[in-house]
C-alpha cells in the first residue's frame, strides 16, 4: 500500500496541518530542519538506523547512523560558531558529493546559518556572481577547488573563512582554515538555533532569462512541504534504501537529496561519481536501492546503453522510480517499463517552488508524457499569456500559474525584491513554463516561456553566457540560445560577431568554448559557435534570441516587426 493511498481522497479537505501534525509541529514552535533530519530521528527510536550510505567512484564506502549524523552535525555547527559565524550568515558549500557536503548542510542549519550550496564544477566567474551579491561569509571547499576561490577572494570582502575539508597545513593561505571532520573532537550536545517558520534556511541560486543568477531564499517552514511530498510522491517507507542522483548544488539535491528523505527517517545512499551506466547499475544492485529519483537526461543515456546492459545486473530491489528537471518523454516511460518493470513518475517543480508541485502519484494511472496533477494543497492553473487570467479551457496552452501560499515557496530573491515581485501577476505566481490541461486534469508541458536554456535538467541563463563571451578579446557581440540535443534536450549554442582583425575558424571556436567552460562551467560551455557578421536586434538594440532560436529549431519565426535590420 502506498503512503498516499488515493490521490482523489487526499484532495478532499486537504490541509497542510496534516504534515505539521506528523512532524509534531504547532504554529509558532521552533522548527529547525537540521534538527528534524538528525536529532528527531534519534528521539523517534532510529538512533542506530543507517541514515547515510556514501560511496565514491573508487568504491570507498562509509555509513552513518542517525546518531552519527546527530553528533557530526553538532560538531560542525559548533565549529562554525567558534569561528565566529552567526545565525543568518550565508555559508557556502562548494564541495563534490563528499560526506562533508551533506553533514555541513545540516550543521549550518543547526547553528542558524543560511546554507548556500553551489555546484563544485562552477568556474571562478560563476562562483563570484553568486558569492558577491549574497555577501557570503564562509565557504566549505576541497583542496582541488580552492584555486578558483583564491582567484576571486580579493574582490569578496565579506568572505572571511575558506574552510578546506582536506586541507594541507603547509599550503594554507590567508583566510584559509582546515576542518578535518574525522579528527575534530565530537560534540555530543549542541544548542540548536531556535529558528521558527520564517527563519531563512537555504539560498539556491538559479538562472533566468535576463541578468545574473538570482538567489531564491527558502525558510525552515519549507520542511512541511518537503516532508509530505517525499512521503506521498517518492512514497518513502521505513525499509527503503533511497537514491537521489542529483547534486545538492541544485534544489533537487537538497529538497529530496537531504531534507525530505531524512525528515522521514529514511536511509539514503549517495554516489559521488559522474554518470556511467554500469557504475550506476552496480550501485543499485550493491545497495539494494528501492526508490530512485533521477532525471530525463540520465534516463536517455541509460536507454542508449540498451536492455542488454540492464540484464547484466540484479535490479530487482527497485520498486518506485521518479524523474524531474525536464520533460520526461513518453518513450522514456515506456522504456523504463520494459527495462525495470516500473514506470518513471514525472514530477514538475522549480528552485522557487522548493518542493514538487505537479506530479504523478503511486497508484494514479500514468499518461506517458504528462507531468501529472497538482500536489494536494497546491492550486495550479493555466493562464492566458497576455491577460494572465485563468484559461479554464481543456487543451489550451498558456503559462502555468500557482496560487501562492504553500509552505516551501521561496520568500524572495536575495536583494532583488523587484524581480521577485514581478513573478506575481493577478495573484498568481507565474512559473515561466507553458503547458495545457487535458479533460482528466493531467498537465502537459509545452516548453519554457522565456529564453532560459535547459541543458540536461540544468537551467543556464543566456545573459551569463553572453557576458562571459564578451570578455573574450575577440568577441564584439554575442547571443546564446539552446539548440536541440537528443540526450540533453538542449545544449548551448552561441552566435558570435568578431571584432575586426580576428579570424573565425575552428581554433578560435575551441578557444572561446574553453574560455566559457573555465569561467562558468562545463554546462554553460557552448557546444557550437556560429560566427556571424552581425546579430538580429530590435530597434531598441536588444538581441533577438527568439529569432535565432526559431531558426535553429525550424519553428515559425513569429512577429519580427520590431527587427532593426529587416
Ligand atoms: C525548470 C526549473 C525542480 C528541480 C530541478 C529544476 C523545468 C522541471 C520539469 C518537468 C518539464 C521541467 C521547467 C522548470 N522542469 N521539471 N517534470 N517537465 N520541465 O529546477 O533549475 O529551478 O528548473 O525546469 O522549465 O521551470 P530549476
């Protein structure tokens, strides 16, 4: 029997107080996510239960009980306090998926800090754009990533502590300290910060269509949504061994790779290694993974390897599969039925929503290719893209609107209330995606309603890429768009007009690609650069990415009456 039972019945009289009661939370109480994920499980009799199984590419393995988690997160929280860090300080996690990433995330929350996770493959410029505006006070990192921080720290006056978890005492520079968790004396008791519902918890940077990335700020009360959706959608049950293959640099890796599952007292397994089909299957087989939360790009890569590879492993432990981040095509759902005897359940949400908002539930019939239906307590609709009034018409495509007020909704964009406010129109939070609803109430994703590029489930902002391109000596003008890709759905393509004296060609193309990769990240690196004489612009001088994109996708070009050079 699934946790949700009947979706239809759960909709009747749904109230978030149901989740509050399960967590013994009453309005006005202290609510600290770090405590809920560790101490509370110990109080519930799970102290000796395995909480965390960790393995890296080399096959090194570690396991932690909930009591280990409690003590280690205490140890980190108290270390941060001793460093002089205070509640409300932004503390960044710039780590591979090492145990310290997970433990420090919870340790930061326990001392009242705001955890700011960033993808460890980010280059110095991507890092700078997220640490500077956030006024980040401290950053956890590894020896292998410290050079990128050294490059930018002189222009980050707020960054007081660079905490290297595997540091070499001989090689420390200014502001750097070593924190070796294994040798730090354990702290049994720690006064957890008495955060309440609206106390900030996590700051997740996300890219949009214009400007630099924005920091979506979440609060401790988000737990109410994350706990219940992990229970009802991921269907986590006491004996499960759960694997979320997302990196906590993105919201999936925190909401459902840390908070939701551990607040449910579930055993989580983490693989600190990139994608490799056989390695992944071996991991599932070895740890007897039962519930797996993955993403369409990974599923398409697994599909490419075919059923023969699947049959080499015993994957019979799997009982429930979910997916997030990009449209899950019907073909992938059918293939997973064939390969694993289970359908991937698509889930739709965003950094800003903090938890799943439209999803497929265990027991509810899946329509392959559909994102499913709104989570109980989430009021969703399709809005007319011009008037932002609900369309209320079966099959009409418009933009997804959500009625504000669910617990895990972001509370602001860090220092950017203006852009935050602009996301709310006519009382709806406007997601920036287009979709339609069918006669049975299922949602069908159509595409983004802006220029943001979704590559392998990761949003990349065209503006960030264009800014990086312009820093290259040869580039006079640039535009970045997503171009279709069989595996990643989209990859970045850049259009570049060169300054006089530079010659277009494969050498320069490669040089510019690497330039962007190093500054931003491998994800933001253009996979193709098209050299052009000039870029199409509106009369007011804005580059018309829409036109370039339509050409690339072979779509109708639409209204170009504002084109400057027509
Ligand atoms: C954007 C949000 C939420 C975790 C990962 C992404 C796209 C997300 C789906 C889905 C089609 C999806 C949307 C959304 N997206 N899930 N199931 N089907 N598209 O978080 O980085 O904030 O990206 O990802 O465009 O707005 P994010």
